[in-house]
């Protein structure tokens, strides 16, 4: 039997979306944003991933009422999944949107399946004291609520969101100005 070492714990990632400045502040730096658009459910964001080995462009919808950031990546190669959902706390501070990532993610293969990933990161963060017990339970509850909803909608993300009164609009798979490499 092979025993894998647990992942190293890292502090909770907090990102800031400065809408007026068109800037996305992450734990790895500040990046220019192509589009911010407020929607009925939250905030839409679109930006290129410059120099990334797997991803060329990213689109996301920040949905505070669902504790989710719904992401669509434009990969350099074959699409790895249709949607990547981050379980997160999301709020506004004036014109800046703040996302506090709660470690758990869901990968959605639209119409086929969805899975919860990064449970090991959540547990390592809890053990290191980066999350409280209630925060960990909140993240698990949000992830399982989302996975159950997706299962009832036959893993159709838009159908599940429509049941929540939301419809997400996306730019084309390969945004204008992003060349095929």
C-alpha cells in the first residue's frame, strides 16, 4: 500500500476584485482584467492567463448567495472539465469584491458528473488552524449542497442554476483577441 503525504497547509486565499481599476489581486500578484460586469447574481469577470502552462483565459461568476465562484477556463489543449466551482465566502467592500476561498472545489463535466476535490487541503488547513471548525463545516455543507443540487439536475450546471433563479452568460470558448497556439 502506498501512503501519500498530506499536502502542506497554506493560509486561506483571499482575492480582491477592484472593479473600477480593472485589477484582480491574488496571492500571486495583481493582474489586469478584461471585463467586469455586475449581474443579478453577483459579478462576472474575464481575464487572460498570461504565461500559464495549461490555461490561456479565465471567466468566472462570483455568486455570493450560493457561496460559489463558477469558473470556465480556456485551456491550451483539450478541455479538462467544463466548470470549476470554488466554495468561497464572497462580499463587497464598496466597489471591491472580496473572495475568501474555502479550499473545497467542484469539477463539473456538464451532463456527466461532478466531483468534490481538495478535501485534503481543507483538512490540512483545519489542522494548521487556518480555518475554524465552524468554517470547515460551512465549506463542507456548501460543497455537498452544490453537489446534491447538480446531481438532481443531472449534472447540468445551467439547469441547476436556473432552479436557483440564475442564468450565467459566458463569452465564447476562445475570447476575441486570444489566438490559437
